[in-house]
């Protein structure tokens, strides 16, 4: 299969999985690169401006806004969805250009309010579906709400074996509403350069390198990982320079990345079925009184979030589960994960998002891709851990 044929195949699978058209999908090496293209084009067409977004996210979702010369305006979250919920007219002014609608861990629910809000204030609605590849927020008629939708095949996302790759969906309605913006994004996405030889080598060796590192004792692993990143041998999920609002030049995929994406997309259905089944188990069987179940949604989540009464209890449960051999994530702690080196550079003021600040310290995210027997063990361990006053 040639590179072009593999791109077309991915577009067709994405379209089939989401009831969309293949030509509306554009590929890149990482979702953050596609986001950079989107925000850059937005800045070039509309000039300086603000983007409403959430601090309950990865730093790689904020950098594309900053490097484009736009200003992120952080909205507080609701713990029930771990994302923006209350849309406030007072957050919008003449300079506001867009709003990001992030489906944290794949919690989509009913987000029709976002479309109405975007229409009311003439904003571009950008959906972050990085945690729920091929899934979209839709209205009651199944119409996609967003103007632009971001999807990721990268590390710690739904497809565990691809490690690289992202896709941007451009809603054909955007072509009518904002033809210049649509054309500029499409043109720039189509012109992305392929990874150079060294990057391509890092991509190829990533899985083996990472598997090797995982076998080492924690102290050795962290030291060697750092040294490999410095020496340019390992592509980390987040580079240290990305905590300083910097990002590499956006790149497209290559034939190797496409091959991995295709084989992973072929398992997407069973992947989502397994995640759904695990979400149901957690929802039905987690009974401890020292935390709240967050998600009430019947969705195949990337991980299942639970909210502890305080940071100490969350940390205690985290240590107990990790020492039992489970890989538990603290999405997103610290906020704008793994945290900016200078909050000022990120225009982030923690006082303005107190719920996000508090929630991030108290959330644990349980894996949803394990065999049922292991999920049951996690449930037993958590239920057995006594709440301490
Ligand atoms: C919410 C969110 N958006 C975007 C991204 C960027 O995805 P990628 O790693 O494919 O660049 C991430 C990655 O961590 C994310 O968590």
C-alpha cells in the first residue's frame, strides 16, 4: 500500500465509524499538530483573539493556542463531566473567536448548549475528541455540533497500540459559513511535511524502547528515560520544552504510522465494547463511601473517574492501587498537565478556576481496557480500602 492509499484507507475507516465523509478528515502525526494548524489559521484569518478553553486538560491542548498568538481564557469545570459546563456570556467579548468543547475521558453527554452558545456569540466551536476517537457530540437529529473536531491515535488514548497519529475533522457546514478558514486549514493540513529520518526512527523504535524501559526498576527507568529524551532517542508524550509553551513544527503521518493506525482502527469496535463493559462494572460495583462516582454516562470511556473527598484520600488510594501493580492515571493533576513551568506564560490564574483546582487533586482515573477479572480486582481493592476520617 502506498502512503496515499494508506491515508485514504484511514479516512474511509474513520468515516465509516462515524457516519461522516472520508474527504472531511485530515491526518497528522499528533493531534496537537492538527490543533496548531487550526488555531494558526484562525489567527491568520481573524487576527488576535481569545479562545475559551479548560485548564482540565493536557498542556499539549493549550500550546497550539499560545503558539498561534491567541489567548486562552480558562473556564471552570463541573466535577460531573471534568470539563466546561456552565457557559457564561460574561466570558465572551469582542475578541473571543472560538470555544473548545473537550470530552474529558470521552464523556460527551448532551452538549447542544455549546452549539447554541457558539451561534449566539459567533464563535468557532472546536471539539476535542482526543479521548474518544471517531465519537462526536451530536444533536437530537444526530447532526455533528462542532465546526472542527480533533481526534488522537496517540499515547494514552483509546487505541493503545498506535502511539502516534491524529486526525482533524472539518464539518462541511464550516465551508459555507467560514470558507476562508475552511480552505486555509484544509490547504495547510494537506501540505504538512512527513516526519524526517530521525523522527521516523524514533517513531519506529518507540514501542520497543518503551517496553524495555517499563521492565527496569522505577529509579533506573526515570533516569534512562530522561537521558534518552535528551539524546533525541525517545519521543515522550510531552517534551520538557512543551511545558514552556513551545511545540515542534506540525508534521503529517508516514506509511509506518498509518499502518499502525489501520491495524488499531480495525480493533476499535471490540476496544469500545470492552471499555463500555468495564465502565458498567465500575458504575454498578464501586460502593465505597469515601468517593463519588463521577460519570453517569453510558459511554465507552478512556478511563473511569472517581472523586475522593480530599487529596489525601485520593493519594492513598492511588498508592494502594499502583503498589498492587495497576496503572492508574491522575488526569489532569496538576492542571494543564503536567503543568506549565510559568503559569503566567499560560495566562493561567488558579483563583479563577477553583473547582478545577480542587477537583484535579481528588480524582483518580481507573483503567477501562483491562480484562473483566482485573477490573473486578481493582473494584475489590477500592471497596475494601476503609475510609479514614
Ligand atoms: C484533551 C487532549 N487534547 C489533545 C491532546 C493532544 O493529543 P496528541 O498526543 O495526539 O497530540 C491530548 C493529549 O494528551 C489531550 O489529552
